[in-house]
C-alpha cells in the first residue's frame, strides 16, 4: 500500500484532507456560478425531465437529483439534505417539488456561505454541520437526501444511524454514491442492517453516471483549467470526474460502483 496509501486509509487523515480540499475548491470556483459538485446522470433510454430555462445549463447534474428523488412526493414534506454542496440540488428540488421546508447541511463553511447568499427561496435554509452528528432532534424530518458525499465520511455506519434517528416513522432516505467494488458489500450491509431502516430499492446506475460525466466533461475541464493553479490541475480534473480521469476510468473498468438507494424508516 505504501506510506501514503496507508495514511489515506485512516479515517482521521481522510477527514482532514476533505476538510481542507472542499473549502479551497469552493473559494476557487464560487465566483463562476458553480452550484453543483456532484457527477452527472444521463438516462440510457433517452428520457429527460422537463426543466426550467435557468436549470438547463446544468441539466446533467440536475438529472442525478431527479433520479435520486424518483417518484417521491415531497410536497408539504420536511426535507434534510446532508452534504448539500453548493446548493444547486436544493434549489431545484424546492422549486420543483415544493416541500414545506428544506434544510441543506454541509461541513464546508465556504459552501454554506455561498448557499445562503445565492439560494434565497421560501422554506429553504442552510446550516453548517457534521453528517455523523446531525444537529437536529429525533424524528424531525420526513425525508433525508444524500447525494454523492458519503464516501468522504470516516464512519458511514454512524451516518446511517444519524439518518435513522432524525427520520420520522414512515420517512424516506434517498441516497446515491459510489464505492470501490471491494467495498460495496460493506456499504450495502451498513444500510440494510441498520435497525429502523428498510431497503425498498437499490439500483446500479454506473452506466448513466458515466454518460453524464462524459457529457459535462468539456465544461468541467475548462473550469478546472481556469480556476486552479497548475500544480493542482490534475487533482482538480480527477475530482471533477472528467473523461479520462481516475474515477471515470475506474467506473468504466468496473472498479467503482455507483448506486442509488431508497429506504424507509419503520
């Protein structure tokens, strides 16, 4: 594994790395109107949701959120998004599905500052907080949403426990992320073995994510080359998941799995 690999395998080291990287990246790109930090999604059957003109430029990123929400009726619901990033998904969901309240939580202070300044909608709010210690009372949300973030958490089972705690009985956990193929069983096991949660649906969406990544690659490549200093451009391109990047190649090779889940609080 080597000293670097051994260090990165430690939860504390990974946590420190992400805590440093995300605020740095946000500061670099926040002035470019980047409201999505997730990869993208492009359906294999060609079906695409109708979008408002303001959302069309970020269509493929929005489509990942549309897939994760699926047919869930969020009208009048209290929704928590854990790791909301720059808030693009939160804004789109509030305008599209009309929940009564939507709270976006993220550990990155730069992201929260951006969200508060940019996404001003009735019922939409943002707070800084830790996914593994959610600052909310028990049974306080109807829906918890988590999109492409949990692979950064040092203790995924602790996060799932927090989700189960803050969900009301009958509430839904809508989740999507990626894992190395060797870690998929542990990932799924942490979800299905959590007392109080019942798995309703799981779907492998790697092909759709690959298509989405390839569709947005030109835009993301241009953004990275414009906003990051030369020594960090390669890292930035891998982080953005552009065509030919490490995650793109790993998804193509089957070394990474991207999946979506729907669970219920019993």
